[in-house]
C-alpha cells in the first residue's frame, strides 16, 4: 500500500482553556479548577491526528510571527508535518478561549488572527505542489474563498475533498460543488438543514447528492451516502472529561482512512473509536492517541 497523503488547508490556534465545574453566567465570577495552554485550531487538530494515524500530512496555513506561531511551527516540525506552505504574518497568531464544564462540554471563542490572512495563490500552489496527494480537508476557521480555491485545485487534480463546516457559516454553492464529503456535527447539521438529525427521514432529506457524515457525540456517527443509504456507527461508552477537538479527531482519522483506501464505513468506524478515546483526556491535540494506541483500535 502506498503512503496516505493528506493536505489540510486550515487554521492553527493556541487554546487557552479554563476548566470549571459550573461555568459562569453573565455578571457572575466562579472559581475554576485548571487552566491550560495547548495546541489547537480545527485545521491543525485534523492535521495532527492524521499524522498520528500514519499519514503523510501537509499543512497549508498562516501563523503569527509571535511566540504562539513559533511554538506551533516547532510542533508541526516535531510531528513531521510538512510546512512548506505555512506562512507567517505580523498579525498575531489565532487563539481560542475555551471554557470546559464539569460534564466535559465546551464553549469556545476563536480570534482568527493570522489564519484570516492565508493567500489564495499560496493555497493553490500548495495543493498543486504535493506529490501523490489524495485527500484535502477544509474547515470554516479561515476565509471560505481560500477553501474554495484549494478545493477547486484539489478537484482539478483528482483529489477527494472533505469539508468540516465548523464553526458553522453559510456555505457558497461554489464551495459545495467542489466538496465530496461534508462532515457536520449535530449543531452544524441543524444550521445547514434546519432540523436536528433525530431520525433517518431527516438524515435522508439532507442528501443533496453528496456523501455526508454527521457526528453525533456520544452516539457515534451516521453516514448518509449519496444514494441515501444510512449507516450508523455507535460510539463506545466512555466517561467524557473534555470533548474539545473530538470532532477534529474524527475528521482527520476519517481522511486518513479514505487515503488508505479503507471503505468509508471502516474509516468512519476508526474515526469514532479515535474520537471516543480523545474525550477521556483533556485538551485538543494533547488528548490525541499516539500511533501505537491507534494501531490497537484499528
Ligand atoms: O474543534 C476544537 C478547536 O476549535 C479547538 O482546538 C479550538 O482551537 C477551536 O478552533
């Protein structure tokens, strides 16, 4: 089997996370239990888990020329993620302020910073430069026009494109036209489709001639194939400590699976098992299993 080659065109952030049993309401101050600084950003998270799985990963993005940007660049380097198209900006690096409550549920505010300065031409050049590229992943923490340019270039060379519409924003018809797989979570599904994914009929009506997977948290994931077939993968029962980055773990693992020529159902099943493990640990990338741990899940 050849190497699974995956490119992520997306965001890289530093996550500043406060853990508190009960989160404050407006005007209230509460005492928390822990504060952490960690590597995050939906794009970088997806790239890192794909690299942990064993893919050859190329990241296309923009970091600040500051300490946060520097530490992300060093982390990519340490993990062997190709950064030939990771540029730097005088705009501060992107950050995410995250609150995690006693049930492991989070609330996130992102400040995109340098992530919003990725240039279209660089994204296209990056996609065109990668040898044997098979999968390109995008999200919505960078400008949509950049994802569109990258996906258009990816489709022109025969790659498969995966869009994780997170955080939700209205998607252009142009972007949907060059997207092969769309992977929302339940909240994003509701924003895209107007209803929560509570039954098969609602899921079937989401089709649009595309392959989709809806991630369902502790319920696992459901694949809606372009012909309307619905396939569910339940998640193992785990005690959730922190769900941050679990959806990204799913997307990056699924992309790795497709790049390895696994069936979509097998790739989804591996994605669910990896994502379930991440919620038992704190942080985004800090919760991701190693390649050896992933091998035990395959
Ligand atoms: O999906 C989780 C990620 O969302 C966090 O790592 C944070 O950086 C935000 O981008």
